[in-house]
C-alpha cells in the first residue's frame, strides 16, 4: 500500500482504499482452471487497486442497499473480519467506509503462521470470527457455520488470485492463541484461518 495514512481526530489511523475495479481478470471457468495453492512469494507488495479489488472480491459489499456481501454467511451474520498483516502493520478491513484501520503498527506477517514462507508473503489475511454475532445457541453448530462462512471468503480470494495471476495459499496450521495475542484480539474474537497472498516467486 502506498496510500497515505489518514489520522482521525480520535488518534485512530486509517488507510483509505481506492475504489475496487468492477471488471477485469480472467473469466470464471479459466480462474477455476488455474486455482491452486502456491507457497513461494516474491517480496513485491500488491498494487493499491489490486488490493482493494481483492478485498472487495473476498468479502466486500455488492448490494449497498442492503449491505450484503460478495460471500454468503449463515443467517447473514457477517461475523468474519478480515485482518491484513502487511510489512508496515496489521490492519482490519472496514467494509462500509472502505478503508483499513491500523490495529498494530508492527510487521506481524511471520507471526501469522508456522511455515517459513509466511513471513515473505507481502500480505497475510487472517480471518477472525466475532463470536457475539453468532446468535446460534448450539456451540458445535456455531463453529461449523463460522468455518463454512470463512471458507466461502477464502475461495473468493483463491479465485480472484487465479483470475489476476497472483499466488495464494489458505492456512489452517496456526498457533491460534499466540496469534490472537500478537494481534491484540479481544475475548469475543477467534482466529479461524489465514491466507497468504502475493506474487509468485
Ligand atoms: C482449510 C484449509 C487449511 C489449509 N492449511 C494449510 C496450511 O496450513 N499450510 C499450507 O501450506 N497449506 C494449507 N492448505 C492448502 C492445502 O494444502 C491445499 O489446498 C491442498 O494441498 C490442495 O492443493 P491445491 O489448493 O493447489 O489444490 C489448506 C487448505 C485448506 C482448505
């Protein structure tokens, strides 16, 4: 990201995202043909417009009248937040204002996984569930639904990466507790999955 950090009056820092592209990329059947997991990343960061479009494809708002999103979620809970570990800090996507809020001003990329390649990817997305949004009483069912909801978003990222020639891999091999601490998550949040994104090396 090269966009300047905009500080609000409250001291919270944001990166304003440019508008996402509304067309482009490979047609769907070609993207499905190219979808794969890639585990080697070049250091180059993602272009701002590509990052914005990736995030919109992942879980952006595609129906502004209702606030509904590009991925489905059980009972429209929309309980998954996208945290982005990038070289200059950890951000969380704010889909309504279409901006990233700075959460930790440190490079946490290597802390988002247990495999060596993780720290070299320019972007690591961490999918975090906000438990209080799941108004389902049965705990195993809540976990099941939130895992499913994450999977839809992750597949959107896979297909976007295939369509735009980017490298990505979903990652479940995580130390979720240590990662939640490093990310300063609160007691109502759970790390579900991570996904590295970048240019193939
Ligand atoms: C839920 C989930 C968790 C995964 N966790 C990891 C992981 O921790 N590390 C990793 O290198 N790959 C991980 N993968 C990627 C799989 O290993 C990969 O999808 C599988 O080998 C098939 O390869 P393909 O995606 O290229 O078809 C994960 C995939 C999924 C769907």
